[in-house]
C-alpha cells in the first residue's frame, strides 16, 4: 500500500528539525488538536472515575482493601494482557479502534450508574471496561507520528506526557471532590460524558487510514503479539531504550508510592502529615512537567541525544541523599530534580523509539513497552513496600536509588552509538512507507 503522504518524512535523526517545531505549528494541525483534546478528556475522565469508584466501593463495603483493589484493578489488563490487546491497534484502522474503545468504556461505565449494584459486579465491570485501554492507547500512539510528522514528534510526545501529569492531578481532584461532596455516581456520569465527547472528536476530526497490517497479512493474534516482543527485544536500539525506560520508571515511582508511610513517619503527631504527603507526591509530577517542557524547547537536538545516558543515571542519583533523612522540603526538592531529569529524557527516548519502528508494528511495540512499565512499577512498589515494613522509608528510598544508579551506570556503558540509532531509523523508514 502506498501511503507516503500520510507517513512522516524521513529524517536523518530522531530529533532533526525539532528546533523548527513550535507549539504553534503543532497545534495548527487539526488532527493533532483532536487527538490532544480527546486524550486530555479521556485522561481526566479515567482519573476522575478511579477516584469516584474508590469512594463508591468504600461507601458500599467500608473496606479499605476492597477500595484499594477497585483502584488497582484497572492496571491488570496492561500487566496480564496488554501486549495482546495492544496488537489490535495494528490489525484494525486506528480511528476505528479509538472510537470503538471509547464507546465500549462509555457503555460499561454507564452501567455503574445503576443504584444498588453488588460490589463484585462493580469490580467486574471496572475490569472489563479497562480491557479497552491498551488498544485505545496503542492506536493513539501509533497514529501520532502519521499526524505530526517526524520534525514535531518529540515536541508532541513531550506535550502529551506533561499534559498527562496535569490531567492526573485534575482528574483526581475533581473525582474526589464530586464523589465525596455530591455522589460517586455524579462523578461517574461525568466520565461517561468524557468518553462520548472523546469518541465524537476522533470520529469527526481524525482522517480514516487503513490498518497498519493489511487483512491479507494478518496471522494469529498471539503470533502478532510475539512479533512485537521480538522486534523490541531483538533490536539493539529498541532494546536499549526499553531497558532504560523500565529501569528509570522502577526507581522514580518509589517516593510517590511510599509517600503516605513516609509522611506518617515524618509527622508522628499527624499535624503536618497531609502537607508532607502532598509535597512528596506532587514533587515528581511537577518536576516532570518542568523538565519535559524546558529541556525539549531549550536544549539543541544533538546535545539532547548525547545527554540521555547521563540523564538516566542522574534520575536515581539525585535521590541518594534521602538516605540521611533530610527535612521534607529538601527531600521534595530532590524528588523535583529527579522528576525533571525523567521529564527531560522520556520524550526524546519515546521519539527515538517510535522512529526506529516500522509503522506496521507501532501499536504492538507500544503494548510491550506499556506492559513493561506497568510491571516494573508493580514490582518496584511491591519490593520497596515490603522493605518499608521493616526499614525507615528514607533509608529504603535512598538505598533503592543507590541500586538504581548502579544499574543505570551499567546500562549507560552499553548505550548504542549515534550511528546505530540512525541506522535503525533508516531501516524502519522503507517498511513504514510500504505498510501505511
């Protein structure tokens, strides 16, 4: 299939031409505006729904455990079936997948508006509805390079990532406020509306494109999923990016996940526990937003690429002083800087990853990556949570960061050369042009 006009123009590097990319040029693209608005609306709706469901389940059962399960259950599809579900984003047209998934989640979320649903049924509906998240996100990730072009891809990813952090905060605040102040079902009704609006935006503003994998070339879904793993871990460049992302994520998530226990230890009398927890949890996302926007816009493309290994090592490195249990403001400052280094590197890593992928495998590769991220977070939170039951939280955070620094130093020593990145991008371009 010849769809060259829809495919990003070949570039000599993942970041070439990005200096000429501006927010104005990015948001001038009608399709990107639709994807961006749909994404923000869906994210806010998702986080709003999570906050509301935890309140709903707690009100029905008065069980902290079941309330926590209702929150965590949305991650299970990514951990258990993420790559398989994401492969659907390559088998069917991206627009169709995104619209179908929004309508699917809208319908099931509407079921939760029925009064008196038994708690097990509520949990089952949440689980089934969350099955649509992997293919929807994979399809959106796969279509983004086709919409923005190579020269704007890194900026688009940085914009989406930083917006996601703000959407998380906004969604949780609105969801918790409405659920507690009014009624959890009022918040869920807002989520239903968010899915409807998201589907409408995509259906009316995103161009129809053929599936990345033509029907004649489809094989068994599990085989296609396996090809995604084979591509990511069989290619030196993609494998190196994946290892860095998984490792960095496993170490930056710990301060946020242990914030409640950390705050309780820091404020035994409870007078400033809420403020301490808020500072610890907000520092990382705030740093991510600052680092992502400033680094992408102010640091030249070639220098960004050369700094990637250093930024990866620096992410856990700056957290090591937490070993000595500094005051809360100092700890929050260190977490802020760590978040900035993460926000600085992730858009560039994501951009390089996407450009080294053939278009026919983008959704599948996204599924592999996101499942790996969810799994690394799950393991990191579980391991450090067990350690924090026996050791002071600052000691766990600092010690975990020492391990992360050592691990990322080893990874940085085997970081592929610039030429290998360029070769991987050139190798992916002909395939992308012929598979549409």
